[in-house]
C-alpha cells in the first residue's frame, strides 16, 4: 500500500540533510543495492544489449546458498498478461471475442451474466476479488488442489462490487475466469495453451506453471513477521491463472517482444492489449506515459516473492526485478529504470542513522496538507506515521538528521524554523515532494486503532 498526496505546498524553513541520495552510475547502483540488503535478481537491457544483470543475496536463509541470475522465481500477477495474450490469440483464431459474455463459455455461472471477457481482463467486471474475502481459503478443501472451476464456484457466492464498466477494481477472480475460458475454448489447460503458443516459440524454457514450486526451483520465499525473514511455502493452485507462473529474468526479458516485435501476436491484438480503458489499465498490463515514452508495466506478488516487469516501448529499455523477501525495503526497478533512462536516479537513503530516542518526541504531532492529514506518534519507542484516510500506521526509520524512510517507497524530512522547532514534514514519493504543516502536538485517538498493515496474498 502506498500513500497518495495530491498537491505541492512549499514554504521556507530550516532543514538539514534530506532523506534522498542520487545514483548516477552502475557502480553506485550496485553499492546501493548491497547496502540495502536487496535479496533478489535485477536485469536491465536495451534492445539486445544487457546493461545490468546481477543476483544479490541468498536462495534461503538456512542454507545461505547464493542466488544466481538463472534462478526461477514466482512472478505472481505478472501471470495476468500471459492469460490476456492467450485470450487475444484465441480471438485471432476466431474462437471467441473480447466482447462475448463470459457466460457464453461458462453457462453454469449465470451470476456473471452481462460481464464481458474484456471486463474481466481490465478489472472493470465488478467481480469481488477472492483473495480479499475473509474465510475464502478456509472454504477450500485442504486435501486437494482446487481447479479453476473449484475456485470460481467458491468465489461466485460473493456479491459484485459494482456493475460492469462503471468502476475499476483489481480482481484476481477475473483472471481465474479468463483462465477457465482459455481451457474451455482451446480444449487444453490454460498453462499448456500459453506454453505451446508463446513460451516455446519465444524460447522461454524456464517459464511455466507448477502447483508445487519446490519441484521446479530451490529458491524459497520469505516473509518478515517482525523477527527477520521466515521461509514461506504454499501450493500455488489457489493462484493459478491469476498469479501462478514462475520464470527467470532472462525469460521475462524475452517475453517483452510480445509488446512490439513478436509476430506471435498481431498488431491489432497488441494495440488492444496496450490500450487502457480505466485507471491506466489495459489487458493484463498498466500502460502510462513516462518522460516522453510509453511505459508498459506490471508487478506481481505471492507470499514471499515480488516481481516487477517494466518496458519502455520507444526506448526499448526493459527492467526485470525479482526478490524472495516479500519486497524488501527498496525499489530496485524504479531506481534502475530512472538511472538507465535518464542517467540519474533518486533513491531513499538506507544506511541507518543513530538518533537519540529521547528526541523522537520532537517529531510527534498532527500534520495537515491539502486533501490528507496524518499523525506522527510514538509507540514503544518507535516512530510511526499514520494518514487519516483509513490507512495503517507506517514505521519511520531514521536515515539522516531529521530524515526518515517509510518502508521502501517514501521518505519524510522534518523541517524546522529558525528557533529549531519542527514546523512541517516534507514527504518524498514518486519523484515529487509534498509539504504538511504541523497543526498540533495532540494525538487524535482514532488514528491509533490500527497498528499494522495487511497485504493481499496475490497482488
């Protein structure tokens, strides 16, 4: 989850070293990722040239065997674009249409009548996201791997979030339905159709689907429950066509040919795939303008693993990031993309900075901005920031004088007046800064109800 701020409010104040640093070379990128204890693999390439390719850290924290650039990782929701491309290929074969009602192929699920295939691919179907439903996984038989039909039957009991095309909401459920449609229309499993029509022709020998990931890779995902990284493994049949594919960085780099150069997909299908309908989302990918270029991107997460695949269409620059520590504390993909596209990247400082615990109270208070306010408070000698829009508290970790990092995606700089009193917070995120003026040292009680953030099993 990321904070969202809408307006820039700059004013004069006395400030010290900020929470950001600049990275301008491959050496500095390498050093930074080591300092941040990044545990994963990063590849950057342009056209046919590899600009950066390196593995950091270990496959698991028991054996401490080093990761390699050839290792297979779970790619989570990056799977979705493979399924979308399969649907587009079937449309090219005149076996279905994106504008067909899903019940044409799945008549047993009449509850979804009026929802088009296009709607489930661009997340405008309104179908409730099964991975968000309390008790969903407990409803499945633990002694067997659910089929796509099992999953659809299980989540079809949940009411829709909205009428088709009237809104946008990310839904893994839609891609389970899409995967099942691929099976019904093609006469083979969803993953085999993708393998035969795309993976084999593209030479992606290290990409596929396996319910038991340990059978195809010795890389283990880890989750941090507050006591360091803990191994986490689970059967992936629950993710399937919504997020069950595994791959390597080299294979995902090959996959980006689907966006423009590959003849495996027609130009018409490529255009449909890359035309956003709502919220910058097209068919299995997000497509946004980026510094005069077009960025095609998608992230993925299964418990213990995160992935990011990004491609700049005009520049032919691609970045593939894997990690097996559930995201870590930095964003290597954005840093690498900016470095190799613009020659410079701003990154959140990760070196620890000693701060006197008795001074932490100086930073507490209620801060007001335009459209959002937040509270900074102490809990068990740790500093937290919590917005007033229902988000959970975020822990602040000192990285310079009066500066703190907030997870791996944002940072805060406390600004002082000439007398040395904290008067504002400057929030750094996504290349912009937003200032919030201190209103009061009081702690609104409603902000203290939540104490931790939660994440969906599949993102």
